[in-house]
């Protein structure tokens, strides 16, 4: 037997706007809106999905799991994400590999990388 990733899910006090934000920035689409409680975003050209579920008290502090996204145009993509409401947290470079840690509008950390 083997496991496969079915979905990566974010807890949110207000999941609708967060699902919309991620759908717009990934080129995905909201596939399901389950009465405002749970949204599913289908990512383009992928079987992967992002979930956004309503919780009354999202987990505080640094998230232990995060998304690593890739781009060929790191600075341009970071500018686009920040203009859309993300917050730049940290930049890192290691040899020919660079990445930027950002936070989405709910404060969930994610990385955008370029290189290798």
C-alpha cells in the first residue's frame, strides 16, 4: 500500500476570500463551495487541490507545513503576490537557488523559489 496526497488544506476563520485569493494567484478555480464551510480549489494542469476550511480558532504561530512554489521569474512573481495581498517575510539564497518566504492574507507562510 502507498499513500498519495489528496489535498493540502488550510484552516481559516474566513475561508471564502482565502480560497478565492489562492485560486486567482495559482490560475486555479473554486471547484466546490460547501455552504461556506469548506472550499476546494482545483489547480490547473494538476490533480492536486487546495482545501480551505472554516474553523473558529486557526492554529496560532508558525505553520509546520507550507507550500513550496516554483517560478522562472522570482522577483516578478514576488511583486505580483505582494501586490495581490501577500507579505514578504524573508529572502534566502544558496548557491544558484533562491527563494522568498511570504505570508498569504491569513498569515499562512509559503515559499516561492527559482533556480536549480
